[in-house]
């Protein structure tokens, strides 16, 4: 793992995550891949826990939220109002500082 960690050299110009974070993410992902290639019975319990995946072992969750009926006496305070840039965000046309060229 030390050799792989030294071999992974992330780009400098990535603004969203540090080089160290991206290096650790790449090494960890490769390590999980390597563990999945092994026979689980030959792995230690600690290594075996690295083979499991949240996507494979976790049941699908669900949730609901019931919005209360707006109180007409308090209008417009209790009425839904779309954000001024909601349509741009929902359509993918919004420009963000991290994505502008």
C-alpha cells in the first residue's frame, strides 16, 4: 500500500478536494477492489469487513414528509415561494463559481 500511495499523484488544479484526500480515496478504492478479488474465508475479520459494501448490505431506505396546508390567515408567510434561481438550478443551467471556466 505504501508503494501505491507513492505512485498516486493527484493533479494540482482540482479545487474541490485536497491532494491528500484524493490520494487516500484512490488507494482505499483500489484496496477494496483487491480485497474483493480474494477468497473471503482466507481474509482476517478486519480485512473481511472491507469487502462489504453499503450498497450491497444495506436495505433500501425511504422517508416521507407531509407539508402542512398553508394557513391563509398568515399569507404569504406560510405559502411556498420558489427561490429566484430555482429554475436555473433544476435545469442545470445555473453557473457556480466552482464550475465556471
